[in-house]
C-alpha cells in the first residue's frame, strides 16, 4: 500500500487552496519545512507569515487576519499549537468564533525521536473542551486534503490534527468527507471499532484478520471528533455487542472519552478504549513507540477477543 | 483650536459615562478606563476613519483595546460616537447586556476584536495590519496596551513581528499610568526603560503626556509620517485621571465608586469642563 504523511498532503492541499482562494493565508512558527507550509510559501510568499518561535503570537495574529476576512491556517507542532497556544486559541480565536484553522502536524507519539516533550497526547482533549471548536483528525493523506478543503469552506474555528509519519493511503479520490458524519468504512455485526487518525489503518487490519476467524468487525472512521456523529455511534452500539475506540492520544479526553460520554447518556454500552494510559511518551522510532504503547492492530484484536 | 476644545469636551463626557456606568454596574475598572480616556477620544473623534452607521465599513481603521478591562472607555466612546444608544451604558456587566465585562466583538457594534486576556492585542493588531498589506488596503490599525500588560511576554513576540514585517500601518499606545492591581508597576515588575525597549525592538518611539490632547493629535500625525516601521506612543498618564479621589489610587483599578462618589466625580468633571470652556 502506498504511504504518505498527512502533513505532506496538508502542504499540497494548501497550495491548491492558495490557487482557489486569494483570502487563504498561512502562518507558521519556524517549522515551515516540518509542517510543510513551506510548499505554500514557495508559491505564495506574500501570503505566508512566519512569526518565528512564538506560538501565542501565531494564534492571535491569525485571529487578527480573520477579523479582516482572511482565512488563516496556523501551523506548528500539535504540542505547541494546542498546548502553548491554548489560551490564545480559547479566548482570541474561539470566544469570538473567528474563522481560523489551527492546523498542527506532529501530533501523537509517532513523532518519535524528539521524545515525550514533543509528543502531544492531550490536544484533542484540550480542543474538544473549547465551546464551538470543530476537531478533525484525518486517517490518511486523501482524507487530509478533503478535510483541509472542507475546513476552508466552513466558517469558524477548526482544529485539524495531522501527523509526521508516512502512513498508508487508505482512501481513493472519490472518498467523501464532510465535517460531521463519521464514515463506516467496513460493515460488521459483532463488534465496532471507532478509530481516528493513524489507528484507522490498524482497525482495518484487525478487522480483516478477525474476519478470517469468523468475527465480523465494523470499522468507523471518526474523522470529525467534534461535533461527534452520535447517530453512527448509536447505531453501532445498538447493532453490535460493544465498541472499541482507538486513537493516538490519551484515553482521557480524546475520542474514547467522547464516545463514552455520548453512549453513557444515550445507550449505555461497553466502550473499551485503546490509547495512551496516563503516561508520557519517550524517544524512539515511531513504529517502536506505537508497538510499545500498544497502538496496533494486534492490540485491537486482543481487546476484541477478550471482551467478545 | 476649536477642535481641541470639542475633543476635551468629548473626553469629559466619556469620563462621566465611565464613572456612571461602573457605578451602575457595581463592578468594573474605573482607573485604567479614565487614564485612557483622552487617547481613546482622540482616536474615535478625530483620528480614525470610521462610520458609526456602518460599523463594518470596508477600509475602516481598526482599534484594538488590548487592555480589555478598560472596556468602559471604549463603550463610552462608541456610544458617544453613535454606534449604539447611550441608554445601554447603564446595562454594563448585567445579564443579557451587549456590554460584557470585557469587550465582545460578537455583541458590540464597533468592537473589532474580543479582548480581556492580556498580552494578545498587539498580535491581533499585527494580523489586521498584515491583512491590509496583503490586500494592499490603506487602513490603519491602532492598539492600546497597558503598562502592566507589557509584562506579558507575548507583547514582545508581537513587537518583533510588527517590526520584522515593517508594519508602519500600526500605531500602538502604551497607557503608562504606573499602576497595576498589586501596586506600582515599577514595584510589582518593572517595565522601564520603555522607550529604549521599544527602540531596541525596532519601533519608532514617541513619548507624550497622554492627557494633552494636542500632544496626542501631534503624535498621531507623526506616526503616520513614519514609514518602514511601526510606531509606539508611550503616553504618560494618571490612573483615575479627572476624578481627584481616584487619581493614582491603586484601589480604583477594579472597584466601582459608590453613588456618592460618582456624584462627586461627575460634579468635578463638569466643573473642569466649565473652567476650560
């Protein structure tokens, strides 16, 4: 299967957007090569603003641009966007509901070698807690591009969580994405895996392996973590025995929490969460760390088997 | 000089409104609203290209109240200028009012950005000024910061950005009243030497008496003439200016005057107005 990093797809999508809409501007905080906003910078230097290593300034400058009708995409690593820039995002972007796209890369532990200080495993929780914030998490390069375009068309604050590693391209160009609906990408009747980001590929692998053993697994790609598509989750809870959530994020406040919160009020269902269990990451190759923290198809399989 | 006289009268009206609305609200920040009254009056009644009948007018100048707790000064100026009825001033900080404790751009016509959390307004102003440069528009962006607010590190991030991108379409004010909640700014966390700091960050620096209307207008004109770098006007002010018992009193940073105090304040402001007339 072809592989491509979501951040690379982001860089390409920005260039497409730059050609489509002269109001699109891109901001970065000294990470243009890593976040891939350098691709936009090369094409539209007059619409690319590097504020230096200053993430608070990055977010509030984006807010100012948005008040004047621009559509700013603000990029840095997820750690420094959602972490360092939290209060600027909360008060100066989201409180006035400004049309800013917060588009960080290097989310999760698959950042790898940089270690725990750079591995954002709390950003979904932080962004999800902000009133009105839309939180998107692409599974592959195709979905990333569609999300970036959808975010540009949506009027309001959006957080798009992208990664560093090359990951399998799961979807064709005809894959549909719109903000809101979760996509059931594999039907199944025994159990449901609701996954997001790079765990979607793992969920598909797990479903294929379990099918060989006669276990029918439904796979839902939750691209929009907020607002959560309750209908699709509820239907899965009603039609399958239990739900497994899988994400490259803390189990506190992420997709697993969102699904649990929703089902707790609508249709109490067993929700088994796969994610990081209240600890920080460490240095290592991305693949090693995914193994170490059990963010794998094997883990999904074992959790399903233990609970079926 | 009739223009100056008119502006002084407007500033006095703004001050009376500030004191009265905070009294009615029984909470708010009179000290830093009063110290900024002359600057804000100069901007709204002389300097800025704005249209109260069309608050979103294309190409209008922008104002960012970075020290958002001075909300009463912008509310008073906007009401005096006709953006909304002065009757609303009595609803400050009340449930259901458009006049939130700190300015909310979604609620108040004429407020360009919601503020309140300190240290972010200069970055926002940079964004506005960058937007103007990108779209080749010639509007100007004004921003008012507190001196205590300069303790926020993000101000200096933004100061670098403005100079780096040569944002000569920005004019910033520092309302230098040397008081913050916990006491004198130089005692809590010194910010001096301000002129040298801003110069070192690549700004054109002007220093004025922030209550001298002619000096404010003169500085604004000089700021416009300066090309290739942003201008900051360090305006030496008195916290609580115009109300004798509030002047330089730290306690009036965030405490409302009583009805008796308010009556006394309004009388004082009217007395000064008569003498100057």
